[in-house]
């Protein structure tokens, strides 16, 4: 276990260094976009010279499930998620947001248990390129479907307080139709898409998933026979691959928009699983990943509001277990733009 998390720390350090190195590269590219590239101004309005301030709510989770290939049963694991309230700004190539737990939020630890979390994410959107870097650490999960195994009448869900997950990823992508289509208009809000347009997306990714529960993945509350069905203590995988998909923004009634993006990826995975008896299972081979994004809202030169949703799905197959995970983020926001002219 100690060796496992030393490797994890090393991966996080590498990802952070890569992201810090990549940000100035993308920033320089983004600043040079207006000089080196021309855009179709009948379709895109650039508002990056305005200061955008926004208020937002955000909810991010890492869910996963285990499916027994022998019995067909599955068990769903969820963290105790909470919506946070935050403030943010965008100006030129720089954007930053910080969110806090809402003080009036209901404390439901007596139902879903307590989840410790570290959730870091960096998104860089240049006009023709994008970069996503993330690291999500969670400790403390509950079983979301206990009624599939027994008649569950308790208020509190079955808890796994020591269950730890860590998901890290870095991905980059290129927009082929960046002169007529703006991803920043949908997800950064420092541009406006005036007319409907879309673009193919081409990219690559490196992803790591680790889950560990020292006492196993079946809590004592569930029937003991299911410990034989899901008799594992930890599993992990590293995926590297390429992705290609499509994104399109529908503009209607002049000031309203909906963006839909779907980017499947195929790559190579290296995965390992340990059972309760200490037996190691490995599975190296092809892997498939899905990334879906949705953005919608109302747009004006000085005012905007809307919501975005991003979901990444990944599956790991072993001899008798299929592990599926989903990283998801939902955000709603309202903001205003201000002129920042040089004196």
C-alpha cells in the first residue's frame, strides 16, 4: 500500500509539472491567435479583452461500480457529494475560480457518511487547442444499491470509510474548424458564437485510476456471501490513447445556445487487481474511454448565464470483475463583463 501511494504521489507531481509547463505555452498560443490566425467575425465575437466576473455553483464526483462477470450482479459506490458556491474571473488568457462549501448546506453524513476529498482541475482553452489536467482523491464511500442484495430498511447506507480512490488525467485536443467554431464561447465565456457551427476534435490522453479498500469492497452490513463475489482489496489501471470526436454549438433566438460534444477514445491499458487472498490479476490490452460535454445558456455582450456538464467514463476488465468509473462535473453560473481599457 505504501509503495502504491508513493507511485501515486510521483504521478501527481508529474501531472502538476506538465500542467504548469503547458499553461504558458497555451497562453502564448492563445495571445498570438489574433495575430497569426484569422477568424470568421460573422460567427465569432472575441471578448477576451473584457474582464468577466462570475458567480457559480459546482458539483464534482468520482463514482464507480463493480460488476461480477460470473453472477451478473453489480455494486455501486458513491462519495458523499456536495455542491459548492464560488467566484471566478476571466481576463485575456487567464481565468481562475475558487469554490467553498455552502454554510447552509444540509449535513447528511448520518446518511451517506463522510467523504474526504482533494479535487484539483486545470482547463486551458486556446482558440485551436485545449488542455485538461485533473487529480481527484476521495476517501469514504457508501453503497448506493443495498436493496439489490437484501431488504435494506436503515436510514444510513452501508459505508466503506477506508475506501480510497485516486484518478489523475492529462489530455490535449485540437479543433479542426477553429476559425468558425469557438469552444471558448461554450465553456469559457470570453467569446460569443453568433451562428451555429461545429468542429472535429482530435487529441490524446494519459489517465490513471486507483481504488483501495483494506478490508475489502463489501461492508459487514451486506450478506457475507457477497464477499466471495467481490473478493478484491484494490485495483488500478493506466491508460494512454488517442481520441477523436465532434462538437457542435446550436445558436437560436439570437442569444441562446446549446453545445454538445462527444469524444470517444481508444488506447492501451495496463491494469492490475488483488483479491482478498493476495492473488494478483493483470490485464493489458485495448481500452475505450468516453468524454461527453454539454453547455447551454443565454448570452449578451455584457451579461451571461448558463450551465455546463462534463462526464468522462472509463472501464477496466479483469478475469471475473469489470470496474467502471465516471468522473462528472456540473456547474451553473451567472456573470457580467466589464471594459478594461488602457489609460
